[in-house]
């Protein structure tokens, strides 16, 4: 596995809830939430496409309460909540055309991932593939700093937009934070990029207002020093945006959704998938494991990889990499993780442990903007295995 040198500049980005791809992720996950509320054993693989005043849903859903669910109404509610509520934006919750092409899940797939069916008596993985989880002690959320602060910038801007504090802001935006690392740890921010859709107002006003917000948000990081470069709406104008500016699709922001390019990614997207799809649930669990390892002080950085075969419950492999920061050899940590005594990577077990079929105090729709990781409301962010890990490491 490649390693990044101790001294370097690393950049990550975030995109707002109004970005076309994120509009799609939120619609797909809102439909998933509705299905789980009706049937905790539902199977959902819901894709969304958006473009100028059009929303399309396609995919496979098997849900015993499907007749009680109105995907069009859900899509309109999500689009309205994001802020696309005016026809002048060319994508409006009241007027967009809606097309639905959802159908039942393949029986061939279902028999391999439903407990008590197929070749095995317990629930198998919903697909083959490898998933990664990552954690680092460089922020209090145990997330890589560039993506963590990129998310915080856009989260604050959406709050200001919805409160009317900066009334000319529109829903679509992107951020980017570049950080200089010294001896492997964040030292200072070198550059901040914000591209925010706005009404047609003077660029100087936009740049002054958004720079002030960025400085306020980033002040607590301790990483603002001299000579930070700010690039705010660097093209000079960003009025046409959202699904009218670019088409959007579910699952196209997998790096934004995870660790901003730090560590590895298995390639699978999250949104619109029920927890039987290990692309999602096992990636959440791998984060849970990695975060607990770092929170326990057994490593400063940790990446966990797990791999599955479709229909098979037991993982094919589990790998732990601490990038040379572990207090134990990686092989020893790997043995602890893979033993099944503290963590259980079988799909049914990890789904139950994290409560993924019955979300309490959170929703899948919430995950679909501003990152799936590093936010305390999600159960995979718990650090409740620290004591068990410390005891096992003695």
C-alpha cells in the first residue's frame, strides 16, 4: 500500500446538499428511509437521476408496505427542503417532471442474502467486493482534516442560506481545503476554495461575505496561519447551477462521502442501498472498527479492509494497516479484529450491532450530504469498544 510522505500538502473537497449528485443521493436515501419504516426486511437499490426540471427513479425495491409509499411525493419533499422551490432555478419542487421505473429485486440475488434461504442458513453478503474504513487522530472527530473542514464550511453556509442570513445564496456549492502536513500531522491551511451558486450580485460582495464565513469556521481548527489563499467563485460568476447546470446521479461522490481521498476506497457507493448491501453497511462497520482502534490509542491512523463473496456471511479477508503508527504489529491488531470476540463482520451481526434496520436519532437521508463519517449522530461513530480493545492488546 502506498504511503504519503510525512511533509506534504493534501487537498479534499465537499459538495453541498444542492449539488446535483447530492440531490440524487438524498432522494434515494429518503425513499430507503420510507421503505425501512414500512418493512425492516425490505430490499432497496434505488437510483435517482436529475436534470433540468426532471427527476427519474429507477432500480429494485422489494417492500411489503410499498403501496403505502409515494416516491414522487418523497422526491418533491426532498427537493423543496434543499431549497429548489422557485421556478427561476429551472429545477423546482412544485413543477419538475417525475418518472418512476422501480421494480422488485431479482429473486436470484434475494435467495443468497436472505437468512434461511440459498446455500447458507445465515444472511450472506449482498454483493462481492471490498470495503474500507479509516480513522486518524488529526481531528476530534478522528477524520482526515481536509475533508472534515471542507464539510464544515458547506454545512455552515447551508445554515446561513436557509436562515436568510446571506439571502443571495442558492443551493449548489462546493468547497475545497488544502492543508500542509509536517511530520505527518496537519500544520496549516494553505488554500480554501468555495464555489457557491448565488443570485446575480457583485462578486466583491460574495467574496467578502464567504471569506468571513470561512475564517470563522476554520478559526477553531488552529490551522489558520499566514498566507492562506482564498479562491471564492474563481470563475467570476456562478448563477446557473443545480440540476439545471449539470445532471446528477446517485453514487457519484464516493470520495466526498468517505475520507476525501485519504486511505483507500473499494468503489461502492452508499446512498439508496439497504443495509444488506455490504458496500454500505460493511464500510460503516469498518469505520467503526478503525475509529475504535484510534480512539483506544492503539494507533494514530488506521485503515481496515474487509472483503466478501455474494451470499456468504463470513468475510473472505480482513486487513488492518496502521501506516506504521500502531502500538502493536498490524498482524496482532488484525488478529484481534478478526477473532470475532470484539467485532463481528458477518452482515446480520454488524447490521444488528449498529441498528441499521431501525435508525434511532438519525436517518439515512442525513448521511447523504456533508459526509457519512465524522458526524456524531451515526452509530458507526461510537467509540464503545475502546476498553475491550485495550484489554485485548495487553
